[in-house]
C-alpha cells in the first residue's frame, strides 16, 4: 500500500488536531478553582499515551521547568476506590502513595480531583523511552543490557510484593528507561491492588502476559503471575517479540508444546526464562529463587559502557 505525500500530510495534521482537541477538552473539564491551580503550576504539551486506565500527557512544571507526566482518569471508569488523607481517590493513587519509597516505581508529585475525574502528576525523565519502543527501535537487546535492566525490574517488583502490592500489568509498555542513567521506572498502577487473598485475585492486565492457569482454571495467583509476567518481559527483551503472540498460544502452545526457542544466548538466561514460564504455578520459580539465580547474580558493565546513543 502506497501513501501519497499529500495523504501522509493530511494524516499528520489530523493527528495533531486530535491531540490538540483532547488537550482543550482536558482544560474544559477542569473546574474554575482546579484550572487556576493547575494552569498556575503546569503546562500541558501533548498526549503521549492512552490506555484502558486513562490518558497521559507530557507537561512541565512552570516554576522550574521540570518535565512531568499528567494522567487523566475519568471518574466513570474508576472501579476500585481507596482513601488518602480521608479523601476518596482511585486505588491507583493509593498504590502510588504506598510505593512512594520503592526504587524503580514512578514518583507521584501531586494529584487533583476534578468533577469528572482525577489528574495524577508524575515524574518524567527528559530523555526516556519505554521498553516496547526501545525494542521496536533497536531490536533484541544484548544479554548484558538485558541483565542490567531486568535486574532492576525484578527488584522493583519484589519490593512491591513485600508491601503486599501487586502491579498486575508488568509489560514492556509499562517499563520506562531513563536513557541518561539506565534506570528503569515501573509505571501505570491502574490495575494494581493490595494482596489479601492471592487465590481470588481478578486479572486486570494485558492478556498476552497472563499465565496459563488463568485460562485453564480462572485462577490468578499474585506472586506466581508476577513471575510469569517477568518471564514474558525477559523473553521479549532477548527476542524482540513475546513468546506467545495470541491468547490461544498462551494456552495451547505452552501447555501442549515447547517454549519458543531463544536466540544465541547463555544457558543461564535460557534456564531462567524456562523456569519463569513454567506451566505449573507450583513448580514455577519463586521470587526469592529468581533474585538468587546465577544469571541475575552476574556482574554487569556500567550503563555508559552498555548503551551508546545513535
């Protein structure tokens, strides 16, 4: 299919207008008091993401030009509520408050309650990219870069679980990498919940990262499901694609066939992937075992030796 220059220009202009219209709509939604406070403190630039749990905009804090991300969540799309300072808020805000000291979790700077929703103001590194975009741009990562990044992701997930917090949507798109430092940031806690009865948790994440036991028995085991999601992320970092490309693959291919082969990588990392993606949740690698695994314990280079910007 060939797209003419004129057609391409029209597409670009329509996309720009759509983003502009959405920003205007966001400003319209803010009440008089809220818009005064928000406009005094922040300037919205453009839409950078849209998903099932909200729309995200890039913005800057006016007093110091700090880059931030602004997430708008519609009130009628909020199903899980909690309390912060005796105020009813979406559970996502509660989760961000509880994880404010966890290294590798996106930092919430402020939040606003508006008539038809909530605004969450979060940190945004100046030079950053999500893992999905990094893989799309550069292809499969080297084993050394994968180790450098994956170790951080594992530690962040472990710290959240220590607080009985389950992210439930760990995936490439929700892992942001600060390209200046190599630090990973886990974002989008819209599906996160507090673990109470791990065997009765509902699944609210992305289906291709969901473990087979959910498909076979409608069981979502928090820690075991987290290990599965981490295994899918690890596989994608090394192969540039998910191990299972459809929901049917997760169920049929994994239960009744071998895991798709990795590329030319060490036996240690292949062993780790296979143990994270074990079909039986009871035999799947535990988080403590993952942290102690030989591959995770390997020494790695510093970020400036691993990542060379184009």
